[in-house]
């Protein structure tokens, strides 16, 4: 597999993914987070997934990124992406 990866290939180094549990616990499933609470409500209402499902959802995400082929590849920005996709300065 070369770099950059191509559509249809698996995500390179997916097994090294970090931060999934932290982001779920502190943001996506956190019903009291200032901006994440709407996501937490959506997970609960639509999927029945709450903070109590943290272990399950983390396992599913990590399994999925190891098995699902890339659907799109976009170029790296020279300084990474900031909030809302804007480059860091």
C-alpha cells in the first residue's frame, strides 16, 4: 500500500487509532457537554446508545475502521485542519 491511500483500500494503521473512547466519553455521548449534548441526545433517541454503551460503541468503531474500505481521500493541509476545517495558524 502506497501513500496516500486510495479509495477502496483499508485505512492505513487503523489498529493504531487512539482517542476514540475519550471523544465518545467526553463529547459525543456526554449529555451535559455544551456542544456535544445534541449528539448524545441523537445517539440515545435514534440508536438507543448512551454513555452506558461506551464499551460497545468503542469496540464497534474500532472494528469498523479496520474493516471498511476508504470511500474518499482528500489531500492533507500543510498545517492540519482546525475547527470547521479551517487550517491552523
